[in-house]
C-alpha cells in the first residue's frame, strides 16, 4: 500500500503523471472537484517554478560564459574600452548613504546593482504564474468538516524551489577554490558580498516557506489538532524542521555580532559544517529536488578536497631513497617589528608557484592546528616567501607572543586569488597606493616591473602611507631595490609621528618648555648630511620644523608627513633623545602618548588626501592609460575608488584620449 501523499491517494491511481521535482500526479484526479482544481494550481505553479529556476541558471551560466570569453579575449577595442570606462565611472564607487553603508558596507555600486537585479527577479518569479484562489473542500468520511485549500500552498512551494535553486549558487560564491574565479578572472573575495546576501535571501525564503505551510497545516486543514500531529511526524517534515533550524543557526553565527563574539575561526569552521548538514537535511526533506542539492554537495566536497591536496603537495617531501612520504612543516624565520608587526620569511617550499596578487593560508602549528589565516607574499613568485603580519586579537596575537622564538613551524595552503598583473599592458602607467601592511599587495608589482626592465617609458609611482617612519624597516631591502630604479617614484607618507609645537600658539597642548616628543630616527631620513644637520640644529634649538621641510629631498624618494588640509596642528618632527617610547612626551609633568591620542580621537588623524594623489598622477601622465593598485584600510580603498571613477571619461576614451581610461585593482577583504 502506498501512503497517501500531497492529498492524493496513490492506491486509486489509474496512472501517474511525472513532474520533475515533485511527487507524481494521480491522473485522472480522484479527489473532489475543489481539491482537483487546487491540485491543478499546485502542479502548474510547481512546473513554472522549475522553469523559472532553469531560466535563472541559464542566465547565470550564459552570463558566465560570455564573461569568460570576454575575460580571455583581452578585447581592447575602442568600444570595449569606452563601455568599461563608463561602467567604472558610474558603478565603481561605493554607496555613501548612511543606510547603504550600514547594510552593504564598502561595496561597489555594481555589486549592489547585481543584488538588486537578483532580488527583483526572485520577487517577481515567486509570485507570478500562480492562480490565487481559495477552495472549501469536504474532508473524506467526515461530514460537515471542511478543509480550506488556497494558493498559499503553491506559493510556499514556489519560494521553496527558488531557495533550493539558489543553494548551489551560494556555495559557488562562497568557495575558496572558486570556479567563478577561474571563469571570470575575479578574486574569490569579490563574490563574498553576493554570497552573504544570498544567505539572507535563502533564509527569508525558507522562513516564508515554513510559516506558510504551518498556517496551512495547523489552521486551514481540518480536523485539528489531528492533522497537525500526523503532519509533523512525517520524516520529510522532520527533515524540513531540521534544515530550518540548521539554517537559522548558520545565519545567526554569520552575523558580525556573533563573528566578533565567537571569533572568526569558530564562525568559519561552524559555517562549513552547518552548510553541509543543511544540504543533507534539505536533500532528505525533498528528495525530488536533489538536482539542486547534489551539485551543492559536490561543490562543497570539491572545495575541501582540493584544499587538502594542495596543502599536501606543498609539504610533500621526497625522501633520500627517492620515495615520497613525509609531510614536513616549513620552518619560517621570524622578525619582530614593534609590538604588533611580524615579518615571516622562508624558502619557497617544493618550488610552489603562484601569481602576483595571490595569497596563501598559513597555519601556525605552535598556535593552533585548526586555524589558518590568509597572508599575501611580498616577494616575487619563485623567490623565497616573505610576509608581513599585523597582529589582531586572535591567532595573530598568539604568534606575536612567541617573541622569543627565531623560527616557527608552519603549514602553507594555496595559492588563492588571481593574477593582478595579467591585464597590465606595456603602455599602462602604474600608480600603487598602500596603507601599512597593505604594501604586500603592491610591492611585488613594482619589484616585477623593475626586475624585468618594464619601468621605462611609463609613469610609475608608489604612495605608501604608514604610521611611523621606522615602519619602512619592514621592507628595507625591497625598498632599497626599488630605489635603485630611477623610473619608480616612491612617496612615503607618515601619519602618526606628529608633535605639536611648544612655541606655536595654535597648539592645543601648550605650556611645555621642553622639546616635543621624539618619534623620529634622523639617521634613516633620506636627505643629505648638510640638510640633516641643518634641521637637527633647528630642532635642538626648540624650533619647529614642518614636515614639508623633508619633502622632495630626493627626486624619487619622498618621505613626508601630511600637513595639507588638516584642521589641526600640522605634524612636526622634533629631534632629541628620549628614553621613553617613541610616541610619548612629557607635558606639564604628565606623560602623553601621541599615538594613543590619535587612535582615541583626542588628536586628529594626519592622513594624506589620496584622492588628490590619484588626480595629480593621472594629470601628470603624458600618454597611455593608468592602472591604479590599492591595498589598505577600507577608507583608503574607498577614497581611491571614488577618484578613479571620476578620472574615467567614456567620451574622451571614445575620442582616443588614453589618459581618461583609469583602471583600478583593489584588495577586497572579507572583513
Ligand atoms: C586575502 C587576504 C590577504 C591578507 N593578507 C594579509 C597580510 O599580508 N598581512 C596581514 O597582516 N594581514 C593580512 N590579511 C588579514 C589577516 O588574514 C587577518 O588579519 C588575520 O586572519 C587575523 O587573524 P586573527 O585570528 O588574529 O583575527 P581576529 O582578531 O580573530 O579577527 C580580526 C579580523 O580578521 C579577519 N579574519 C580572522 N581570521 C580570518 C581568516 N581566517 N580569513 C579571513 N579573515 C580573517 C576577520 O575579519 C576578523 O574580523 C589578509 C586577509 C585576506 C582576506
Ligand atoms: N591583500 C593584501 O595584500 C593586504 C596585506 C596586508 C594588509 N592589507 C590591508 O591593509 C590594511 C592596512 O593594514 P594596517 O593595519 O597595516 O594599516 P594601518 O596601519 O591601520 O593603516 C596604514 C596607514 O594608512 C593610513 N590611513 C588609513 N585610512 C586612510 C585614508 N582614508 N586615507 C589616507 N590614509 C589612511 C593610516 O593612518 P592613521 O595613522 O591615521 O590611522 C596609516 O598610516 C588592512 O586593513 C588590510 O585590509 C592588505
């Protein structure tokens, strides 16, 4: 005997009509007239739901194919340049409205537009093609008892189908071993925004599906509570409830609140595990839709397996007898700079190849074998690996605490991300902008151009914003290498080495008669001996020497503080010696920490106007388009993005003015 399901009795069936993704239909219909009409709506709406999902996937696959072909064709016709320039101008900046920032963060308008299109598509196709009606139908063998059948059921199913159809897309968008990156050439991090929002959409759809069916089964179908009790104990409903609970936990753990509370690594591991359990539960809830769950499962397994294989390949060691076997961790050399910066160096393991712009995940065995974090090599591929790590609060802080160790064992996985130099043409001018440790993203580009003699005939500049001048020590040898190339202009902007004047009345910290804080190592300044002496003498006399005195000392090596446009005291370096910490100074017998004061907002920031840097650079170019690379704090990337968008002018590009074509390659973080 076959269980009666979906209000049909299969034992009465003369024949069955298959419907992809749903239970077969009993034909001819053996129910009452109202229920048969209701079943017509159910099956028609379901078939349309499958069709709309098919259209959605056809558009996605077709769009990706076109994108892939475009990406590989390296089309550089005037028309494509004009179109891309116009898209950049309109859609590159992130949203500036308070509402937009709150919901979307620093995301380009292009990503938001894509999300809006998906949302509109899903909203329309959730509701159309359903005949909205209510049927009051008799309950078999219960005279006077009636069921209320309505289009709520087909609507709930339609939303459920779309949620299932979006699941493989969500996995694709969230994978690190990203097929989407292979096709589009975009880094996997760029898809994270849509992955997150698709998660919100799937949650809403699943909630709607669940709530609507609860209303139907707990209120509309009679007699109650008999119907509800029989309904909830069916295995497919139990699995539906399990899937809903898993999805809710998945969603709660993904909010920035719980990511902060439980730690990023817990979120990541839990996310992987809950995602696979959710897929299995969905499969068991509605086996007929395994066409969506099978690819989701395969994509998940593929992502995890490739990761394991790649890690093994890096660490696989050939034994002296010629056979392979050992999985050997890498010993990395540690160099500590300040309290929160660490440089990690080690030889290229198993001659691992990677492209400029790619990053690796590093697991510090002395920290936790369950964690690995992404870091970007600052060297050229095929050289030894060098990494700069800014300690945060989790694993990276633990690593800083190894500070008596000279080396540490690590496991490397990767590379991930994409080649950021593949589209750089020989005539492109290059502007690299970096903030702090973001230098690792742009440094290999300059090293590559310099090493292979590609710097001649184009304008190349590095603008590096750092907190302290001594931060240049992080990459001392690499900077020296770059400085040898007279075609590369290097501007270093310092933001936290300020001191206020003791004699200047516009100082908000006044009354001190002592020279101000000592946060500058004079010997590392790029200037001639005479200039150095002159400035030193002035400072020792208690004079104020504005930062601008240090600017433009060398034609291609500028170390500057930023004093333009600052509403506060301009940063001023003072000399002298002190046993106190670099940023501390005495004021009215009290110790002040300039750095802390800036961080806490007591002292204003002294950040350079990077929009101006971009604008001036583009104005300086004589011929050729410009490619801007940026990596640094979010605000910095946003500023550069806005200015790059403004520098693009489709009309001028169409008229052959190369200067008006400015591309941007930015480091897109998951933070
Ligand atoms: C593609 C990429 C390249 C990076 N390159 C560098 C680099 O060269 N140098 C550098 O100093 N930092 C780099 N980072 C940032 C670095 O990975 C994080 O600062 C580090 O993982 C923080 O670890 P934690 O446990 O101390 O973090 P926590 O203090 O626990 O968290 C701080 C923040 O770091 C982020 N984070 C934590 N763990 C991860 C993770 N496994 N994956 C992604 N983000 C995480 C989260 O957004 C979190 O909010 C890079 C990040 C990405 C995504
Ligand atoms: N993909 C990569 O390769 C990679 C690698 C490492 C880091 N990063 C990115 O780089 C970021 C920087 O890391 P960090 O902690 O080393 O940086 P940081 O020290 O906090 O900032 C670097 C410098 O940038 C200045 N700054 C901040 N916002 C600015 C703005 N809008 N305009 C001009 N200057 C600005 C800061 O000034 P103040 O002193 O006033 O704060 C500081 O001097 C990280 O958030 C990370 O996302 C990327």
